C-alpha cells in the first residue's frame, strides 16, 4: 500500500531532513497546539502529550489522510526544553556537562478521516564530555541553541557527545526506527479495517 502524503505538524528543520532521508513524501503544516511544561509529569508522558496535541491541532486540508506530530525533550533530574536566552543555553550545557542524560521523543500518527491515532515514544541515553565554560561558549557559537531541546545538536558543531545508547535520530528529533514501525502499523490497520 502506497503511503499517502504525510502532513508534518512541526517547523523543525531536523525533522524535515530526517523525513527526506527516509524518502517520505510530506508537507509541513502549522499547529495551533501550545506546549506547556509540567515538571511533575513523567518525561515520556509529557512528550507523548505534546506530540498528540500537535497532531490534533494541525491545520490540515480536507483531504488529509495522515498527520505526524512529534516532541523532543532532554531530561536530567528535570526536563530541559529549548533555551530562551544565551544565559539559559550556557546553564543547560553546564548542567549536562560530564553527565548521562536521556532524550525522549513522543511521536503521534493520526488519520483524521478514519479516526485512527497512535502515539508512542523513544528514548536515548546520551553522555556528554566534561566541558569548561570557554568550550561551552565556543560550542554554542557554532550552532543555534535556541531551537534545540537541551541547547545542543548531536549532529552539529564541535563534538560534545562522548557516547549514546539508543536511536541517534531520536536525539536529532525524530526516531526513524519508531516512525517506520508506526507507519507499518497504520498500513496494517488500513488493511484489517478495509480503509
């Protein structure tokens, strides 16, 4: 079964790049969902809630068959979203320096025409090198930290990640392995329900 055009409810350039690498036909659409940070909520629940909200509130054409929502969060003792200032970006990298933290991404696939929806999450353990302030500031000048959870990009700038366990693309912002599995489940649901 040929995959229909996928509507990506995200403005993330990294997610667009990952979908292109997967050779998935897609179009970027806005979403009216507004993220909130519930610090008391388990990180995997939080990213799934955000992913589902983005997909549900996506601005879609009437003929849309499939919409994708995703949300990524860095977690080390507390959730780390996107920094709002240079000072906050520096503080995030200082807090993560020399530690092992976890990156969570919630993924939602939604078929609004058929009332079908599936939400899952992936997690990856990431260990940073120990860094001093000049190294941190040099690193942040090489990337744009303000659109990245935890203020870093595993794929860009000087190498600050010592090791990782799990999906590499999850840390970038979209776990390709999980998305492939979810697309397969959507196809199976279409076949079994006669969509």
